[in-house]
């Protein structure tokens, strides 16, 4: 039973959001170059703070478990409070949090998640059905509810920014995602399809202001579809079909639409040209709370989970000595045979930020990747590997696991590179240590490349 | 005027305590006072226009001080250089306007305990900013919002 529970708890569908926040709760307590030597405040809206996970992290994280008492982060320096509804959240943030910050020397405020209360208390469909399909602009209940939520979001954003600035505090909030739906090219009117002559008729750069200004509604909420006779103009007589509501706005490639611009700030959809992701349009997400909330934050980090590309599944063999005496099979991210979890690749993306460049990192999902999944599941085929790890090292930098590269522990054992050896016949995973030349402070791929040759074997 | 507490928490309402109840009753916000003509506001709230102008000036000064483009009034009275420097240092912490060097001096980050994530974030999660972490949940909700 507990086995099942563990499997569920660390189910691969998680992207590690809360894990990321929990790490910050501990690292803020560390002294200066790493943290701030301050306490942390955790405001949860859904589940309470998992002290069990924090304790596990404290005892197993390679950078935390070696520390001793004065430096070691402790759970007693993490304050936590639950806000079950929006009203209590507002009250706590506005009145109780400033007092707590001053009293307890708080350096980090975490809200997990900012969405839950807003999502629970904002229900546009209920408002719509209560008054029927009354879509007039003045008495629109959906619009009124949206207006109210906009004001609430803006005041919340102002409050959080003021707190961050006034107390020199790091504020980290988590957000959820919703599925994003693009208009299907086939179901809409034919001239909307990008390939048809009708769509080519209005180039995006020529008259954006004209088509934009004539639209009575935002492209997000188009009115009920017009009858075909009204919405389908004669293509020959309409070079710029700006009189129709949903003409250029619904084409996601049109640069002035929100659908097009989503890719700049949501973290999803800007890599549609990447060959590794097929069917990207069906897997688009959007962080909740919309553009209003996006304007309130200074940085957005998206943790994205995708199926790994099939080409990366090959096993790699590395020979340490040039003579090729010892041959090790490198465990690539995909090499966990029969392990569904390892097929997922996770991307850490800085979508936008006020201080760092936006880019993405790939983190292949593996049980040993400490930041994202601290504890291997009991049924994991990596258990042998985990138990054979040296004490204090439980993290593998799987990014270095590209073919031909060594795995490395980003832990206290910086002086050594560890190879994961896989013996498929015995079903055993083992670690092999490869010594690094003395005086080499940090690991870089070049010296490894010099000393080992690599070849791909078909997995 | 209840939003005054949110817009300008440090604003001293004592000289205007006779105006605020009437403005409150007429449902006039801070934005109304700042953007509308004082005569209009005075007519709506049934107050003397000169008082409204006085309030508008004080609000503007308060906003400028918060922004850092005006000096706070008590600092004007203070003649001593050292005190002025001290209060200026305090003011930079509370105002919206900062110099690049100040920003650099007060730049603190919280590491994510992973050097790759840290390098992606240019050091870590900095103080003074609101950062958002987004991603899917464990159980995926199908919520087209």
C-alpha cells in the first residue's frame, strides 16, 4: 500500500514546481553566497507544506546533508500558513505578512499557488448561465467578473511588489497552467486557413492598424460566430476583410493577435519548428490568470515536461583508457529500459526575466535527478544504482549525459566524475569512478573528451 | 478614497481628515482626484475647491516622493549633511527610482542549489522581485479557462 502511495506521490506527471519552491525554502537559510541567512515564509493555498519532503531533502540533498548545526537549514525557520480562500489570502498578505516579515527576519516569501483561490472563486460559466446569453457590453456578467478579477490581480501584484521592494524580499509564486486551444484551421471559414489565397490576401505588415481598430472585441473572446453569409465576404471584393470580427484575429500566425503573442510570454508554443516535438499544437499550455498577471511579475520560469525525442535513446559506451580496456555503458537519459518515467524530458525555461536572458534548459527526467525527484520509487530499476551511490551524492547532472559525455554528480564530490555503468545481462546498474587530474577545480567537458573515446551502440 | 491606503500607505491624512469622509461618500478614488478637475470633484463631493486642490498637491508630492523624483518634506527641513545622506539612503530603499550602482550593491540572490539552473537565472532568485514558477500539476486538470 505504501509502495503504491509512493508511486503516486512521485508520479512522473509532476514537473517539480513545488520541489523547486521547497529547495528555495531551505537554500535561503544558507549563508551569503548561496542564500541570505534568513528565514522563509510559505503560504499555501491547496495542500499544506510537506514537512516530510523538506526533511527528506535536508537529509539527502548533496549540498545540504553535509552541513552542520549552525549552518544547516532547519524546518523551524520556515513559517507556513494556509489560505483557503481569497478573502483570507488578501487579509493575510496585507496585514499579517508584513508583521511576520519584520518579526522573523524573512528573506523569502513563497505562495503556492497564486492561482488556486482565483480559479476557485472565479467561474465565468456560472455567471453566464445564470443570466442566459446576454452578451451586451453593459450588463455582461462575465465581463464584470473579469473586470473585478483584473482589479484584484492588479492590487495583489502591487502588494507583492511593494513587499518585495520594501523588505528586500524574494517573492516566488507558483502558477498553474491551462490548456490552450487554437482554432482548428479546418473547422473555421475557409479563408482563415493560412494556406488559402484568402489568408494570403492580408499580409500582416500592410494594414495592421486598420484591421485592429475595426475590431469591436478582443480576439480572445470572439462573439458568437456570425452566420456564414455575414462572416464570409467575397474574397475578390475584400482585400482586407477587416469588417468581419474573426477574420485575421483568429489566425494564430497573424502577429497582432494574442494567439500569436502567447509564445513570447507563456513559455509554450515558441518552439513549434523544433523537429523533436510533434503535435505541438495539441499540447499547448498557458499559465493561468492571463496577460494581466503576466504584467505583474518580473520573471516567469516554466517547468515543461515533454516526451523525449526518440533519437536520444541510444546507449553510449565510453572507454576510459585509450586502449579500451574498461568499457562502460553510459546510462543516458533514455536508457532506463522499460521505465516509463525516464521517457520524459523536462525543460527548465526562463520565459522572461528582468535580469537574465530567456532560454531553456533540458533536464531529463530520471529518478536520480535530485532537484526534480528526490526519492526513487521503490519499484524503480534504479534502486541498485541508488544504493550504490556514495553517501552524499545522489544527484546526476543528466544534461551531461549526451552521447559521449560522462555523467557527473553535482555534489560535494566535484573532484571526481562518476560513470554509471549498466550491465544489461545482470540487470545491475553500477557506478564507476573516474579520477580527474589534480588541480582541476571544476569540471569541463574538454578534458574528458581528451581522455575517452566514445561510440554509439544501438540500444 | 479607501484606495489611498493601497496607493500611498505613507500618506499623512491628518491635514485632510475633514475631506476624506465626503470624498468617500461620493465614491471618488485617488485616480479621480488626480485626473479630474478640482472644481468637478468639489461639486461631486460638495467640498470647497481650494481644499481639493490642496489635497491634489499633497497627493502629487507624495507620489513624487515615492517615485524618488521629489524629496520628502522632512528632509527639506534637515540642514545637516550627514543626516541628509542617511535619509537619502533610506529613501532609496523605499522609492521606486534607483541608481544602477545601488541596484548592484543590493543585489542578493537565493541559489537554487543547482549550478545550471542558477546560471540560467543569472545567479538565482533575486530579492526585490516577484518571480513566478509555472508548470503542470500532478493530476492534470482539464480546465479550458
